């Protein structure tokens, strides 16, 4: 286990310097294979135009593709080298029901690329709500290929909207302004977007041109250790900087059979 500093423009933009528990690639123990994966369709094999159990891909910055390695079957591919403005224009349409099949052709990017999704929002990709149990600890394991990125777990007391970008504040503010025709209200007293999660945890993954499996084995997630109201979690994958192509597959969340949870073990 090692700690890594991740300095992404997206993180800097919100004043965050992230110290993350970097997941060293490691081989899951044989027992893990038998453990029940709580993430529905974590291997991305099921679906029609987009994998079930997850937000829709957009066909511009996120794609549901067949991997060249037959062992992986279908995987998610991200491209963060897309202009933020083009991403947002298309995401507005996706949020209103457009099909990823009708995605616009990517506008080639030039220059320093701070105006791409890589330099701003990143390409967030959310799972649906997954029930978790009070007092339990969980391992998150994800296969990745491409530059380093982050995975997040967000904990919720109840199921809320799983619509496209539902808990993405920056996107929602622009979307609501577009839907209502009113500019974003920044006057005093205006209620800013309030996300619905009460707990979050993160894991770094990726950083190799080849598929590797990442987990936070020595530090399992304990969503209810300090936030006992959490009943559901959502997985969110977040490739950001550098602008480029990232892949994920086999997102697994499994219950850890271990000693009782230590309080304050989770941030
Ligand atoms: Ca797969």
C-alpha cells in the first residue's frame, strides 16, 4: 500500500488536494472470486445500448465497448480529451433522454487542454444504488487500463434519483438553468445545489497500459462506521487528468469477513 498525491486540475478547481489511498495492483485471493459481488452488472456484460445497473454512457466521452482482450468482454471506455463545452452541450441532451448512438462527433482538441473535460469535471460514471449493511466492511476491486484515475463510493440514507448526473452539482446547476431558462441564481440566500450523500470514500486506480486489478485491500470501506444512517452506496468512477483514454471493467464490491469495525477507521 502506498499513498499517492493526485493533482488534477479538476481537483484544484475546487480547492482540493487529494491524498488518496492508492491501490497497488494485486491479485485477488482465490476466495474473492467466490465472494458475492454486490455491484449489479459490475462486469458490464449486460445491457442494450448501455450497460444495465449504471448511468447511461454518452457515446462522446463514455463508451460501452468490446475489449480487445476476450477475457474482458464488454468494458467501459472513457475519453476525457473532449472539450468541456461540447461535453456539457451533449450531456444536457443525454439528461433529456437522447441516445448515446446519436452522439456528436468529437471536436478535435488543441492547446493545453485545460478546457477539456480532463481539466474540469472529468467524466463521472455512476452506478445505481447498492444496499449495504450497518457495521459491515467492504472491499472494492476494479480492473483498469490507462492513466491513473479515482473511484469513489458515496453513501446515502435513502435511494434518491439515479438520473444522469443527478448528484453532480455543477452539472445540475447548468442543467436547471437550461431547463427553466433562468440564469444560475447566485444572489444571497439562494440555495446552492446540495448533494444527497452523507459519506464518501475513494480509491486510486489505473496507471498502466495493461489491464490490472486494483483494490484497497488493507483498508476496506466502512460506510456506516461514522455515518450509521447509510443504507445504500453508489460507485462513481472519475477519470480526469491527463486528457486521454481510460478503461474499466469488473467493478466488485464484496463484504469483508473480518474483525469488528474499528471506529474512525474510515474517512
Ligand atoms: Ca467485462
